[in-house]
C-alpha cells in the first residue's frame, strides 16, 4: 500500500504531538509543513524529515501528492483552512475547537458534505484516551444504564497562557473554548450525544492574566504580552438535553481556589464513573455498592497514547478502513453549546434550541 502523505499546517506546541504520532505510523510519510513563521516550518520539516515547507497554506494544499492534513493553527484559521483543504481534495484532522462560531462550523460541515467522501476528524483527543476507550465498552454494554447527569470541573488557579489564547479575536474565547471544549465534549460523547435543548452560562473576567504573581510558574504562549487579555477567566454552565439529562461544568484560567482541579464524572441509573482524576467505575451488586478500579496502564488521560490513538484512527479513515468517531457534526454540536454559554452570559438569559 502507498504511504499516506501528510501535510501539517501550524507548527507550534501541539503540532509536536501530531508529528510524533505520524512519525510512529508505518503507513505515513510526513511530506510538508506550513507555518506563518517560515523558520518554524523549516525547523519542523528538518526534524521530521518533510521534504517541503511553506508559510502560505495554499501552497501546501496545491500539492497533489498530499492526501491529508493536520490543522494545528490558532482557532481563528481552523474554518478557513479546513474548507480550503477539503476543496483541494484533502482529508482533514483539525485541532479542537472546530472553529470560533456556529456559522463557521456550519460552513465547514457544508464543505465536508460537498467533498465527495473526504473525512474531517475533529481533534477531540480525550475520546481516544485509553481510559475512555475502556469505559466506553462498559457504557455500550449497558452497564451504567441511562446516563442522566454529568459533572466536569477543569480549574486552573494560575494558567492563562496569554498570547493568542488570551486574544479573543484569534482564540474565540478563554478557558471555555480552550479547556471546556474537551470536558464538555467528553461528557456529551459518553452520554450518547443527546440533543441539547437549553444552556445557561456565566462567564467572568475578574482577575485578568495575573502576570503580577511571583514564585509560581505556568505555561506561557510564545507571544505572551502581560498587557493584553480579552478573554474570560472563569466560565460555568448548566446544559440540559432532550432526554432530560444534564451536564454541569466549570472551567477557569485563573481563580482564587486552593488548588487545581480536574474532576469529571458521569452518573447513570445502573452505575457511574469517575473519569478524572482517575477512572473508577461505581456500581451495585448483591445489595452492595462497589468501586471498581480497572487494571490498566493509565487510569488518567494519557496524552501521548491519546494522540497516537487519534492519529491512528484518522489514518485508518483516510485509508477507507474506518469511519471517524469524531465527525464534523459533533464539532458543530459542541460549537452550539460553547456559543450558547457565551450568549447566555452576555444576555443574562437561558438559551433554548
Ligand atoms: N488537543 C489538545 O489537547 C490541544 C492542546 C493545545 C492546543 N490545542 C489546539 O491546537 C491549536 C494550536 O495550539 P498551540 O498550542 O500549538 O499554539 P501555538 O501558538 O504553539 O502554535 C500555533 C502555530 O500556528 C501558526 N499559525 C497560526 N495561524 C496560521 C496560519 N493561518 N497559517 C499557518 N500557520 C499558522 C502560528 O504561527 C504558530 O506557530 C489550537 O487550536 C489549540 O486549541 C489542542
């Protein structure tokens, strides 16, 4: 079989996970790299053995020999590049969030439908984590019963990365669109993707980026500028679904909290599961409540394995062996929820669908 030729667009931090995973795949050739910063594109091309590099993604997409692209750029270009890639006949793996708005998401969906069967996979990487794949088997076998409630907290006490993440124009928002997207999608996916009927949300911009804080380190984007921050630092939401199920979520870049929190749980009428900080399945047998701990290598989100599984699945889809488990339609639904949280917060009302 001919190798799948890949182009990677956006050669910053997360592209490393895409490059490494493609590199480990025996059916893949990393063929070209593009970044607005040409030096960065050249450096990654050399590191990963790509023969071509560009600063304009149109030049990369014009190469007939490229089968598929990973889009790892800022959120403001996901829609434009996804649509251009599909029109150029490429399969697309686009980083989360799918894009910045519902309108953009629907445009991408239209381009997928007009693409003659090309795959667009949204980078909801947590779906591909080993602990989630294990839990999904229990859910699919009905062992949790009907999942009627989920709760997710992803709270950073000091973690506004600044740079493009803090620039609403390029990111589309703060912790909600950056971190909330992962945990909202994960719960929604495990709940069986129920149709959303209403969203109530609140966002707060009270603490800023807190560049004044000393003696505590945190990740900063390359173009961190302490004077620039136009995104919320906290968001919370109550999301209600057609089947009566509900999801409560809160996420922050910074908060006066005692410590960081990553807590995700789902609750069904036959059993429940704690997903983060580590997988535990909760059930009842012979009138006794049980906490079941799977014996697996990683009970928590394993970043490297998650990306490898995501890329392996994408390559299977490109080769026509599989249909993606993370399609554009799911990206559109998640964009509807995220946008509704912002809208509800701005208007002080519940958004109904
Ligand atoms: N799945 C995850 O867990 C995860 C983690 C981090 C980031 N991400 C997502 O990955 C994307 C990139 O994030 P990052 O942390 O790598 O950011 P980054 O700033 O480190 O890298 C982004 C790169 O994209 C380049 N770029 C921006 N617009 C471009 C364009 N139009 N054409 C070519 N290059 C362009 C920039 O020059 C930069 O080098 C974002 O969408 C982010 O939400 C996902």
